[in-house]
């Protein structure tokens, strides 16, 4: 575990060329299309996780809720879902890459003008907003923009353009968080 | 047609879960390689300092798009068996705007937040908790949103179908736009770097 001991850690390596990393992600996506006939995702795994939690606490409510019921089945565990396993892989793959490049360290990503507490509060708020956005759009940047984008899915391209529009519209307002 | 293998009965559900894990490892590995475990790297896209989000996203889209297109033309992949999320343009437009705002405020999207949490970012872990809380909140409120969720239902629709042109033409257009976009993105990065060198901001 030398990699996790700060004074023994080598400096972080530079990031990979964006086009090479993009081709790597594209090959993973293509493998998903060819092997299982579906793309990548992330928000769907959260939906499965929440459906599982709610069904444990209030099973009748979970079955009656249309959104949650879509992630529940009578004869199978809610976490035995393709995206849950894929997201577990994302965690492992990112950890492997981070360890190899000496980039695993406890830290808070923020600009010079915001407190740690402020940044963490905004990270939470952003997560809540994104959960609503992804639920409305039936997918997130992975499941809709990336996957649907490469399949030339009409809704995915509408979604992708509006992500960039929403991001650029608000960037100036929240600039103190980052710059 | 021999693909998608799983849908043509070459292996069962248990095997597909193992494949999910392996493909996820590849996805997570390259997300982290790109620097997408870092919120500062990701949001720099929206301050025009580092357009890696655009470059990575579009090189991934072009790679997978050319792959499925050639495999379908070669008669190897049956594209009609690859799941296409149905288009509901109104909630997808609205959801995208909220997601874009959440991206800049939160610093991550759901997939990259997993990569950030895996590499020790506390803000990434808090984002994951926020996303989970938001998912629960949406589920509870979902009956209220039912009308909006079903609005603008066009069914599974592709861009070539919507535009009434051939698949190949749209593929060519996306590649052309991506290449022009890559050049434009690098030009923007150089311009902003030169501006920052004069008056650091």
C-alpha cells in the first residue's frame, strides 16, 4: 500500500491525450453494443440502488411507485442489474488507473475563492440537480449523450446540446466556485 | 448477423453481468486516464480553458459510431437489436438544461463522480450522495412529473430518420463536425491561454 502513503508517493503523472482516452471509451462502448446490445450508463445504477433501498424499507410503496417499480422485479434482486455491475467496474477501473498514475489522494476539488464547506454544499446540490435532470431525460451523459450520441439517437442529440447550453448559461454565475 | 451476441443467445444473463463489470473497468480506466476524476478539469470546459470534455466525448462517440456503422454494413451487427432510448424531446431538452447547470455547480456527471470518488475526491463522494438523494426525491415526486415525462413522445427515433436522409450521410456529417470541432477547441484553448498570460484570471 505504498501508493497510499503520501511521503512515499511519486508525483501524479500527466493525463492521457484526450483523443486516445476518448478512443478507449469508444472501444468500451462499442464492445457493449456488440456483446450485449446496449450501451454504457451510470444514472440507471443509482435508480436500481434507490429502488432496492426503498423496497427494503417500504415494499408496497416501492411497487406502487411507477418510477421505482421499473427497477424492481418479482424474481430477481434489484441490484442484479447490468448497470449496477458496470458502475462497480467503473469504480474499480478508475481506482486502478488512479493508482498506476499516482493520482489517488484524499482531496477536495475547488477554486481558490471558495471554502471547503461551500464547495461540498455545492457538490451535493449539483448532484441533486443532476439526478432530476437525468430522470427527466431518461439517462445521463453516459447513457444518453455518449451511448445515444453514437447511435445517432435524436433525443440524445437534443439532450447533449442542451447540456452544453445549460452549462455555459450558468458558468459565469458560479465562477467563484472554480476560478 | 452474429451480434449483439447476448441478444442472439450466445450467453446468458449471468455472463452478461460479468461482461458489464469488465466493460465498466475499461470505461472507468479511460475516464480516469482522461483526467475526468477531477472536477476542475471537467468544468474547465465551461470556462473555455480546457476543452477535454468535448474532445474525449466526441472521439468516443465517433469511435463507437464508426464501429457500429461498419459492423452493421458488414452484416455482423444487427443494429435493430441494439437498445435505443425512445425520444421524448421535451423532457430530454429540459433534463439536459438541468443536467448542464448541475454539471457546473456539482463539478461532475454521474459517471465521472464514480471515478472521482474512486480516486479519493471528497467532493466526488458528496456529489454521489447528492445524486442518490436527488434520485430518491425524484422518485417520491415522480407522479407530479408524469405529464412532463411523457411529453413530446416520438418513440425510438434516429437523426437520419428525423432528417429524412441516409445513415451514412449523418455519420459523415458527425465526423466532419467533430474534426472541425477538435481544431476549433484547440484554437480556443490557445487563445484563452494567451489571454490569461497577459491578464491572469
